[in-house]
C-alpha cells in the first residue's frame, strides 16, 4: 500500500481530516494518487491496488455515507473502463473520475448555499451545530445577502468542532455567539432557523449528524423554529432503501475524559457516540444540490440518484428490478 494512502486513511480515522464532504473528497483523492503512482504492469495488478486502497478507506469511519458513495462512484467508472482491457485507459479513467467527484462536490456546496439562502429571511437569527461546510455555505450566502442578524454556534463536545464554525463565520464578518451544547434550548427562543449538515440521510428522511443534533431538533420543534438540513446528494444512503441501518460510530472514551480518570474509575463506562439520528418529523427541509425537499420526499431523489449503485452493488435489488419488469 502506498504510504500516502495509508496516511490519508489514518488521518480520516483519527479525524485530522474530518467533515463528511471533506472525507469523501479526500477518499477520491487517495484513489487518484493510487492511479498516478501505480507501478502495476498489468490491469489485474492495478485493479488489485485500487481495490485494496478502497477497502482501507472504507474501513476508516463507518457512519458518513459520503465516503462509500465517493469510493463507489470512482470504482464504478474504473470497473467500466477496465472492461476495455487497457491498463492505461483504466488508470486515466480513475484520475478523471476522482477529479469529477471532487469538482462536483465543490460545485454542490455553492448550489446548496444559493438554494439554502433563499430560505433565510432578512433579520434571521440562525443556530448551527458542529462544523458543516454545507450549513456554513448556506449561512455565509445568506449573510452575504445581508440577511443574517447573528448566529448561535454550539461548541460541540467532545471535539469542539463548533469553535471552527464560530471562527469561519466570524472571519467573514458574521456576528457569532459561541455557546455550550446544553444552552441550545435556552437560546432557542431567540432563534428563527436552525441549519445543520448531515453525515447520512436515510430513505425515510431521518438524518444522521453530529451527536446533539437530535436534541437541538427537538428543542426547535417545541419552539416552532424551522429546522433545515444542508446535504449534498452523496450524503443520501442508498443501502437504506434495502432496509439496511446506518451504523453509528462510537469513538474512544479518551475524547471525553483523560486516561487518569479512566484509570481512577475503572467501573465507569464512558460512552461516546459520534452521531445521532434526527427523525423526519423534526426536519422541515433538506437542502440539496438537486433542490430543496421535505424529508418525506427524499426517497424519490435517492432512487433517481442511486439507481445505478443499487443495481451494481446489490444483486438482490437487481433481482427485484428484473421481477418488476
Ligand atoms: P459537511 C461532520 O462529522 C459533522 O457531523 C457535520 O455536521 C457533518 O460531518 C457534515 O459536514 P465529523 O467528521 O460535509 O466532524 O457538511 O464527525 O462539511
């Protein structure tokens, strides 16, 4: 395995590289690096290298579906190119596919910003959680249009990604209040809209995002504050169409307490889920690069976007399609 690819995998696992979109782009980049640096003399040898790298990348973090969606997008184009039997063409197609994914991911962020900003009104106070490039794109676009009065950003225990958000917004001149996560309800009465990102969206419109999101959604629902999720289409989880559940990553206890605490109180079990699930009833809109959807309609978009992946990767689904014809 190339040391560059091992390093990328390690950086994703340890969250030096984080955020669902960035993880996806970096995974695509890792596959491009394999194609650029491969010394394989045969197509079989190259395919083995690509598959090994894909396997390693997929094992890094289990929840953000953007990662397998990116890897599968590239792999699918690589497999098709490999049918030509040409090593050179397959390598080039790997590079092109990775570049296409990265470019369209960046374009998607801009589109989400444009569409999402239309849902923010002049004078709005916006709350956000964690550090989502998609949510920030919406807030910054709306702020550019002079609509955002101020933002409440939760600090986001245990890794404090909310500080990044506060910094990124403040650097662009947005008025930011950084608050502890548990103050979300206290400030909810001052908020007009909540905008968060997503690591995965299930077929029923439920959204998996940074732990704490569902509590904020609950508080927003109770206070009748609109709750929006900003998510590129590659955050949609096609395997949920087949009834699969999204695995919630549980991270090390040392992110919550230090080693000394763990040693001193061996009978205390520290739980540290990285994500939680917000049910569709608490979500008003999912803002995607393909339009704005109520969560109840997301299944439609998911089928349109991922028919190919279901057919290619899930043979049992193909059987069903054939039966339906
Ligand atoms: P973008 C992050 O996960 C957060 O949960 C954030 O809301 C989500 O990814 C989406 O981020 P983590 O990697 O793709 O911090 O919108 O665990 O940037």
